[in-house]
C-alpha cells in the first residue's frame, strides 16, 4: 500500500449512516419507479424486494470487508487485497465511471426540478461546483450538510405520502393492476436491476472507511441502519404511487410521486414534493462526489490512476485533486449527455462492482467473517442475473466502458514495464 498521508477519522455511526441515507434516498425515490413500472407493471413490488435482497447481500459483504480493511477505496481495495490487482481495478473502474455518470444524472435531475426552462445544464453545473467546494472544505462539513438534506427529504416524502392517502386519489385496487406477474419474470428482474440503482448508496460508507471512528464497529452498523431505513421508505412510496396512479400511470410519469399528489385533492403538497426531489438530488450528488473522490484516491495510491490524484489537502484532509477532477468530468457529461439510459448504465457498473465485493468477502478467513458464505454466493449470482436482464443498450455501453478500462490498464502496465 502507498505511504501517502492518511485521512482524518471524524465520523461516528450517526453521520456515517446519514451519508449512506443521503446517497440512497436521493433522486431515485422520485424517479426510479417510472422505468421499473414500464418493465414490470405492478410487478415492480416484487422487483423492489429483489433489489432489496441483492442490496442486503451486497451490504453484508461490504460491511464485513470494510471492518477488515478500514481504508478509503471500498471494493477497489477489497478486490486487490483478496482477489488480486485486476479484479480490484475492475471494481474501482466500474465504480468511478458508473458513479460519475450517476452524479451527472443527479445534477440534471436537480436542475429539472429547480431551474427555469432552458437553464437546466448551467444550473446543474453550478450545483456540482458548489457541492464540490463543500466537500473540499472537509468531510465533517459534508456530513453536516447531508444531515440537513436527509431530514428535509424525509419530511417532504412524509408530507407527500400523507397528502396522497389523505386525499381522494389512492385506490388499493390499483396496486395489483393486471397482476404482479403480468410482465413475466424477465420484466420483474429488469425492474429489480433498475431499482437497484436507488439502493447502491451504502457503498459510500465503505469508501469512506478511513474517515470513521472505530471502523470495525461503525461501518457495519451504519450500513445496516441506512439500508434498513431506505427499504422501508421505498416500500411505502412504491405502494403509494401504485395506489394513486396504477402501474400504467406510474410508467407514464417522469415524476410519479408528484403526479400522485396532483391526482388527489390535496394538491398544495405538490410543490413540496418538487422541492424535496431537488433537495434529494443535491444530497445524493454531495455523497457521490465524496465517495468518488475517495475511490479515485485509493486507485491513484496504487497507480491505477495518475499518482498526483493521491494528494490529501494539508488543512482540510480531503482528496482535493481527485474531487476536483471528478467534478470536471461530471460537468463535461452534463454538457454533452442527457438522462436517457443513465440508470441502466450506472446499474451495470455498480452491479459488477458488487460482484467483486461478494467474491472478495467469500474468500475472507473465519476470524474476519461476520455473515454466512451463503449470502455472498447469493449476492454474486444475483448481481450477474440482474446485469443480464438490464436494457440491451445500457449493457452494451457498460461492456464498452469496461473494455476501455482494461485497455487503459494494459497500456499503463506495458509502459511501466518498458521504463523498468
């Protein structure tokens, strides 16, 4: 491992859990049900259970590994330590590329709710710049702002759900639609893969393993708390939008929770939902920038990214160069891309990232084991299955992304061998 300066351990269980919540209860809860309903109809409820189960398996693997390797980098580090340099690199590459695109999607989602028409891209770029500056000034400030954002989003969701059920909109008969199995097993699994996108934020806790106090205790607890709360919130919201709109209505709306409120008699709550969506997007973007900077730091320490990205700021104790480069990449994507396919593309990279995590956890010795191996086997198989059922274009772009990463590392290793 590199001897570059260590990050400061400043986070406890509460703040670490909030960073995970800020990553998971983000724009996904306001938007992810639309493609899931298009794929599976009311079967998205089963898809949600599939996604939650896969997330649980992956979370236990991440928690077990993070307790044994409490340093920045997440599965990039775990893969290197347990499986070798190439699996670690592929995990890190998938996380950085996939989550950079996901961060751009979060910024664009924020702008879609908050910006005047025609100003979406500039506003999204400004949001990235401001939140990067927050991260730049220290992880405790990141945790502090995340605390405010998470509480605001949970309050907005509570108001929205109460408005839907307190009005005249919901009908329990809408939930089943044509039947939970009407779109078949493939549709259900595809909805699970798409909804998994919204669960993947607990990785942010593991990637910040060098900044939590008592990591062997704090990281597993924080991951469990964040994931448990998120599962409950997503279950309540999914039932609410299905009851208000039915499966076809959810699939047809880009903002299903806002549409569910508009469909009832308490329409005064609709602006609250839109503000909540904007705030949720900011919270997810904030945590994404933090996690991406730390995984890039870990990869730079091992020379899988340029070594100058491994710098830690002398005063603020954050990977300032990595975060700055990531912010620039996010802004470039915002300038040239749109939201189409972003969820599927991100899910492809993140599911393969967790495939490496499950395999790495499976190889841990008994003294480091906290969960049965069966969970790691189930998690690995489920990651492969969900990747195989993602939309074809997203899968093709994902394969291309990994081929670029493999070529990059192969060339770097060849150049290093020539210099030596």
